[in-house]
């Protein structure tokens, strides 16, 4: 709390300097002010790690969500957070594995190769094989609940929400964040999901090593490749962009519609591209879908649902988006808003191919979000609406759309078979 308050003071001082320079006729532009403030916020979040740095990572999934300066700073949370000191890494090894890193490996980098919100990755080798060893920051699991308690009132005030209205959603987020601190769970999920998805074209997974893994240490093969965002922003050909984008689309389609458990953290740092193939690196955040909820959520992919008023209203009621107390004009506004949202967000599924390289699609998504946020008539629509299980589904698909848009990929799509059969 002291660190966050100190950051607020730094931001305030930056504003005073900015307006002070302008008052005396000196040059001071708004871009520099944004850069200074974004740097101050990210510096504090990266030092605190855990919840604050996870928040930065989540916000950075799409660079268009934030002002440019904040998007640049927060994107560092994906794979380049400031590292933990090596003696603390050694201490974690002693506690978790009963020995030091060099008692297991022939070499072990003292400086982390990658760092993120929950842990950092070190490169190691043994008998000519290279490994990526993820080491959790000490105490991050214990501090996460406190982080949430500190950040929650700030987030509620900024978003203008009441805690009772979002309690179920916060509980869902808290559960997923706590799961991310359990590397033993991540190990089991990683092995299972890798095996169940190994048949997908151009999707690759690393091997994992249970003997060198614990609830706070996770060991896998080292993979050399280009982070997905750097590949997307580079000179790749359209054929390569389409191939990687198709792999990403197929990966999510298989998880959601076949496995009913999916990778719920689709930020670029969790994917590498090597030889136009997609490598999936991190299953720390995953969401399981109960069959009943899955059917309720994904029936909105049916292109004929919106046109059938009776079925559409029933689907909204089943997912608790339309509530019994919604009547008259309010009920009509909710239905109209949902018709517009479904018509835009589900349309990638309604043909045989969708071009995410068309900037008009994501522009319309952002425009719809901005218009809804500015709608003064929408104030009475706030509160508990929709299932808490939808939180990570929405996050995953927004992240998927954002990554495919950044890749400028054209992907082959199709509706799930059960939807086609119901029609």
C-alpha cells in the first residue's frame, strides 16, 4: 500500500512539473508526461510482482486497450520483468528440491532469461540438453490474497462498481490466480493438455520433467523461438502469418469445444514461433468448462439465434444476462445491446474463413466498447449479470482475437458440430 501511495505521489509530482513548465513558457508535452507516469507505475508494479504485475500483464493483452505509453511499459510484464536475485533462487531450490541448482544441472544461469508476474525462467543444461527452469518468486502465493484486497477497492472505484455486484467474478479471478501459483497443478495440466493436443497441425509443446519440478519449481525443455508479438510485428510473409494464426485458432477451438479446458492466459509471452510453428509454453492459467455452462455460453455462436427472438431471450435468461426484474424499456435495451454484441463478436464463426487482418473488425469491437462505456442510459444495467464462468472465456477470446488481429491472419473456421445439429 505504501508503494502504491508512493507511486501516486510520483505521478502527482510529474503533473506538477508538466504544468509548471507550461506556466513559465517552457516546453512540456503530454506524451512525455504519459511516458513518465507509465514508467513510474510499471516500476512499482514490477517491484511488487504478484498481483500488481499480473494486473499489468492482463491489461497488456491488447496494446489498444491502454494509452501508448502504458501499453509499451505494461507489455514488459509478459516476459521481461526485473529478475529476482540469484541467492533467493538458490534458497527456493534448497527448500523445494533439497539441493542447489548446480547440484542438479551442469550449468544454471544466475540471471533470469525471462521474468513475469508469478515467477522467472532460468536457462540450465545437463548432458548437452538445455532446460527452462521456472522458479516462483518467494512468498508470492501467500501475498496474492493481500494483493487482491489492496487492488480491489482501487479497481472498484475506477470502474464505478459495487463489490456486492461483482463478488462472484472477483472470486473466480482469485481462484484462477491462486491456481497459477501451484506449479504442481501446472505440471499435470501441461502434460495432459500437451498430449491431448499433440495432433494439431503446426502446434508444438515442450517436454516437462516431474523429477525436477515441485509446487514452486517447474522444469521443461528450452525452446529457441521468437515471441509471438515480435513475430507479428516483423516481416513475416502472409503465408506464415496465416499458418501461425491457424495454429492458434485450432489450438483454442480444440481446447474449448473438445477438451472443455483451455489456456486462459493468451498474452504473447506465452507463445513462441519457430519455423512458422506455434509453441505453447505456459498452462499456469487454465479454465475448465462444465458441460451445462459450455452449452449455455456457446449457443450464442449460432448465427440464427439472434433472429429468433424467443430463443434469443431464453438464451440470455439461461446465462443470467437477462434477469426476471428486467422489464419494459430496460429489457428491450438489454436485448438490443446483446444483439449488437453477438452479431459482432460471433461473426468470425459464421463463414468458412475469417480475415483478422481487416482492421475494420477490431475497430468496430473497440468502438462498441467505447460507446457502451459512454452510454448514460446504461447505468441501470450494471450489477451482477452473466455467469462468473464467463470471465475467463471472454478474456481468452478477446486475447485470441487481439493476437490474430496483430498477426493479420486469415483463418479457416467452422461452427461446433453440436450447434449445426441443433439448428
